[in-house]
C-alpha cells in the first residue's frame, strides 16, 4: 500500500513540474522597408556599396541594433519617418549578422545579410506612348534599343552579379547626351531618370559614386 501511495503522489506531481508561468519569448524580426527593388527579398544578396532599410517587427521590443561583422556592413538608426527603422550599408563581400536588442541589451532577434559585389549595371526601361505602356527588361549598356520617338522613357538602373539581381539602392552621377530636342524630365541620384524622347540617338550614362560600376544606355528613337 505504501508503494502504491508513493506512485500515486509522484504521478500527481508530474504535470505540476511541467507547468511554467513564464510566457514564450517574443522573437523580433526585420521587415524590409526599401531595397532598391519593387519586391524586397532579404534572402537575396545586397550589393557592395548599396543600402537596405528595414524595421523591427513587432514594434516596441527592440530598442537598438548592431552589426557583428563591421568590416562587411555598417548600420545606422533611422529611415525617413519610420519607427524603429535602420539603414544597412554594405561595405565588402561576405555575410553580416544584425543583432536586435531590447532595453536590457539582450538579443531578441537576428537578421543575416549576404553581401556580394555587382559586376555590371543593367536597366529596366519603361516606355509610355499614347497607345499605352511597355517595358524593356534587362537592357545592357552600349546596346542601342529601338524605341518610338513619340514616347517618354523611364530608365531604372539595376545592379547585377552575372544574371542575379542584387538588393539595395546606390547613388549615381547622371550624364545625358540627347539630340533633336529630347529632354530630361526628372532624375535622381538613386539611378532613375525620365526622358522625353525625340527622333535620334539618345544616351544616358550612370556612374556609381561608391564603386567602379558605370553604364551608358542608348535609345535609338525613330
């Protein structure tokens, strides 16, 4: 009887020992805000010299962030007006881990970024005419593209390593070489330009301010 009583008591204690009042810890992750592309896939490598912005999710837990491998990338707090946002700048090829920290400086989440060096620039050219809109993808430098003269062309630069597109936005200088009354409608330092075309050969050149990459894109407008 004494043995049975002990077994019964130990059985009753088992569920109590397994119970815990402590909630599961909340894991914080990085949600992309801007990456130089319409779709931000953080699994894709970031180009050397480029920037990626992200926000911690959920809000209100991580109060700071840091990079472990400072030779591969740097990190600054803030991006536009977004809360708990950070901007990563890729410095050299490799892999970098960003640690997300709470108010007690404890790691509550991590995000790993691969960094790769782009080897050339390509462009996506969107043409708008009275008939509608069309797009030329993966346009390479110095390869003239036949386009209608009565069109507006929006040129967006893309950094690639081989066939793979890389994440991040970079800064470029911009130099147009236009003829026949074609004119620049607008441009920005992130590799975007809009040209109102005219008949003739129109060219625009982009040069990266952080790497040796450059590309001259030619439109043969007819």
